[in-house]
């Protein structure tokens, strides 16, 4: 290995010293993530991220020039292991899209000016990000998007609609895919821009889910403005940037970010409370869940693994966990007593009154949709890893302006 930033050799002694540093930091900041701090959940996470970055632990694998430590992935995994052993929220709900997806894409492909402007503030939690990808007519066929960005002097003018946008109500900025050229094939006419969310011309409308919460939003853009040089990569190279961000997204989901499966240890506790641990079928289900948890952990320790693999395992784990929980908690799996549905913090599947299994069960169907459907993941693995023939694409090579579409 070379000694360039981001590719430092791992020395056992140095790694253990790093673990000691992490443990000391986590002990010092525990009160920042405590409910007793009086801060809202978002502000607790913001304070924690600021302290983590300022301690040199918020950009462990980022180049030193970008405010990072220049260490390799094993140090990142060491941090996660230490934090998880102390029940810290590693996924920084509300900030995960920025930290896990948008900022790594800017780090890898953004200009020097964009890296200086956005990396430090985003990693510290000073700014919140969202991801403006899907549209009503461009979901699995994301390259069919019709949101347009037109050059107007030193700005882009953006018009269009996005949907299924997580966290848009709190976001300061969004990574936006927009069409900047309609006279080339659809993949070639897309650019990736950084859209300021808090401006005239951007309207966010929450979408209520069957869990009773609104993680997702519609975003309408009508004459929204973007500085001309806030393009990630190059103009017209947005599809390659989109794929790069999706790789970070799937890696983040596979590693435990975003939507959480019902934890296996809670399902085991549910089986014990129901007196079902001696049932051979229940024991088999619990063994499969435990095995799935371990497999996901081991997959994320592998260097260079395709991100669709752990993402698919997380999807499978989430759906199976909900199925097992619904059987063990029946009829409690359908009941929602005490607080109204959705008032618990996402991921808090078992409320104080033991009535909130329904949240995890209702939420589980999204595991196979968010971050790209299971079918898309399997196509990606089949075509890019196994070398299978591509799906038929009759509009390949056709200028997007000539592609038939619903209006």
C-alpha cells in the first residue's frame, strides 16, 4: 500500500491507539445524545456530529486536504464497532443522506470550490441534505427524468417535480438530477447540481405513509435558481455521478444506514415473552435472523464488495424480521395502543407500553424499495458482475426529445 491520504497502511498498534481515542471521545460526548440534554432529536445529532468532526472523527477516511484523517476503511469500521458497543446512533438520522451519500460524491467528484464550500459544514451537521432523484414518471427508469435546468447567465433555472424525497422539509441543500440537454440520448443529457432548498421557487409537500409519519416528500421547482458552477462532475455527466452516489447510498444502507430492520435481539426477547422459544419453527426463524445479522456484518467488512449485495441482504433481513415479529406479536402486531401511530422516533419499534411493533411491520415493505428496488439490484448484479445480457432498451441512442412519454 502507498502512504497517500485515504490509503494508509494499517498497523495493529496504531489501530488499537485509535480505538482508545474513540472510546475516550464517546465517553466525553454521551450527554450530547441523551434525552436529558433538553435538545430535540435533530439538535442532539447536530451537536454530536459537530463534536465528532471537531475531534477529528467525522471524516476518518476523507483526504487530509478535505478536513479528514486520510485513514483507511478499517479505522472507519473500528469507529463503528466502538460506537455500536455503546449504543450510539451511528446513522445520524436526518443527516444520513448528506453524510452517507451527497458529501462522499462531492468529495470524490466535486470541484475544489464545492469541496471547500460543502464538506466541512455538512460533516459537522451545520447543513442538512436531501436527494432529488425520483420523479412521478422516472422511478426505476431514473434516466427518463424530465426536470429541466436551463442556463440563464451565471445561474441555472430549474423547473420540475421530484417525489419520495426523504428529509426535504429539513434540508438546506439537495443533490439534484436535472436534464440540461434534450437533444442527446437520455443518459447523456443529465447533469448533477446542488440545489439550495430554502428559496422562492422550491415547494416541499410531505407525503404521509401508512405508519402515520411523513419521511418522504414531493418537491416542486418552478424557476428555482442554482449557481452555474454548482455542477458536480461536468455538465452532461450527471448519469455517471448519479451511479456514483447510488453506490454510496447502497453501501450506506447495507452498512446499517437509513431504514432499520426490527432488531433481532428484540424479536428474540418477544419470543421469550410469548413462551415460544421451544417451538422448533420459531427457533428456526430466530436462527435465520441471527445468521442474517452476522452475514450483513461480515459483508460490510469485505473490501471492494459490490454495494448491491449487502443492500439486498438488508432488504431480505428487514422483510423477514417483520414477518417473524408479526407472527410472534399477534394480535399485538396489528394493534397500536397508547400514543397515536407514528409518534415514536423512527426505529423505536417497541414503545414503553410494548405496543409499537406495528411501526416496524408497516415500515418493512419499504426495505425492498428504498435505494433502488430489489429487482433493480439483481439486474445490476446480473449485468455488471455476472456479465449477463442487458435488459432491452428500445430508446437507446435516440435523442430524449424524440422518446415517447406520458405528459
